[in-house]
């Protein structure tokens, strides 16, 4: 089955309250890596035929982060998610297969989850699969409307359009979905702005497809933290905490010792050899590569550093530098390369 991916990354991200009008939300870093690059790295592992990123607000910055891995299309007027996906039509129209639509501000999504969604979509021969989640606090999310007797999905109602009873529903739309690519670009032209915010919502596809006899299913996400979107700096810090523990635990299981998992910050693109010990208060960013049997920290900051085996570094700052095997970097040293 051919796969395509559309990443939605045009939104303003007003909740970040930045003084820089061109600072796109998806460009904010988690452990030194922009939010959107986590999403791109996850979807690349699906080996899609096409990745298309829709940029808009702060688009030049977003474009610079992903253009090596993705085609770029522009949404110059922010008229809703359906209108955003429509901008990918010149790239994807006529292409076979299934298209994953995902937000560029969901850095915690894991490729295994995306594979599971595709697997359910294909196994059940759905024409569209919507990813939902069950939440206690549903504020801001569209609701999944199901038929009472059969429990099958009928529609997705945006929160601003919900009746009182629909507002009480705790199953929400995460915004992630898979759609047959031919149907996607056939029906996306039929989206209307007949809603309270006068926007073209991609979620309207559910109702349109079901009315025409197509098969729409729901994948209920087990971990909401994987599929939630970042809209403010509180959520950014929350995502960073989850990502930090995920990375540190993976390293520990591979043979790296970390004295204090909550005070060590390591970028996902860092590699560390077996039997290396990371002391408290250490930050390792970029594409740093640390050998085996090293002791790093306490209180070390490293960015894009090559470290050999059996190296000791403490109370130091290193950037774009190389440390040969067996060396010791003494207290309060600063090595800055070009």
C-alpha cells in the first residue's frame, strides 16, 4: 500500500505569545530539536512516497527546517484544516494509496502508533480512519458523534458547533486521520463553511463520506500524550519532560548509566556508548556522539561534540569540539569549535 503524508504546520501559535511575529509554533525546540522535526522523523519511518508540509505563519522558518525531507506548500490564508490540506492537491492529486494527515505540533507521536493506525485502516478496509482519544478535559477539541445502538461514527462536531449534549461527550478528535488519497481530493472540494467559525474543517469529510456509503472507522489512541498538540509554553514544557524521560530511559536500557534521570537533558539525535556514566546537571544536544566508558558531568553542557572512549568531562562547556579517547577535560573548561 502506497503511503503519503500531509503535515499541517501553518498555524499562528498565538498561545506562545512570542515577540517575534515570524516565530512559527512548530519551530520551538524540545531538547534542542524543533517540534516539527520530531514529526518528520516519525513519518519518515513509514517510508511514504510523498511527504508534504503545509506552511503559513512563519513559513520561511518552518520551510528551512523540513525542506530537505518534505515538499513545501503554502497556506497563505488560514481558512481551516480542510483548506490547509487542499494546498497539497498539486503534489498529491492522482497519486494512489492512503494519505496520513497529521499536525506538525505533535512531537510525541511514535512511529509504532502510526503503523498501528495504518494496520487497522488496511485490515478493516476503511476509506477513512479517524484517530480519537477519551479525555476528562475536552475543552478545545471536536467531539466524536456516534450512533447510540451500533456505536459507529456518524460525524465529528467542532466544539463551537456542539449542542449541549454533544459538548458533554468525552471522546475527542485528535486531528490525525488516514484517508484514501483519491477520495480525499475528490471530497475536499465539497467542504463548506457552514459552521460558527466559517472555516473549512477537514473533519467534515467524515459526514460526507458516510453519507455516500463509504466506510469510516475510528482508532482510539491509548496514550493521549502521544497525539496531543502543543499550543502554549506550558504544554511545550510538559512535552519536553515526557520526551526527556523517554530518551533517558532508552539510553539506560542500551547500557548507559544516568545518575539522575530528571536532571539530565539529552537530544534524541545524540548517541552514547555502553558503560558511559552521565552525572547530574548535564545537557547534551545536537548530534553529539559520545564513546564507551566515559564519565560526563556533573554540570556539563555539550552541543555537537565528538567524544572518544574513556573520556572524563566535568564542569565544562563544549560546542562543535572533539575530545580524543582517554582525555580529561578539567574543571570550568570551555571548548568552542567552528
